[in-house]
């Protein structure tokens, strides 16, 4: 599975996993919403998923993100 993600894609993936919206991510990273949408689309393609839930599931399966332990 081609999941070689860029640093920015990893950052956005982490924010998605914490339930940030596209607009919130754009504001936090000082990027346009269109740029975030493009990164999301690339993440969906690279991880072969159709939505944010699938994205987070696949990211956990591939150890791309870790659960927060309090």
C-alpha cells in the first residue's frame, strides 16, 4: 500500500483524527481550505479510503497515528 505521506499530510491526518474540520485545520495551519481539501483528497487516495472515518481507521491500522493515552 502506497502510504508514503508528506510531513504536511501527516500533520493534517493527525488533526483529522482529533476531529478538526477542514476550516479549522486551514486556520490552524494558515492555509486555504482548498489546500486542505487537496491534502485530504491525496490522503484518501494514498490510503485507499472514501471518507474521514475510513481515513482514521486505516491510519490506526497502518500505525500512522497513535491513540492518545492520558
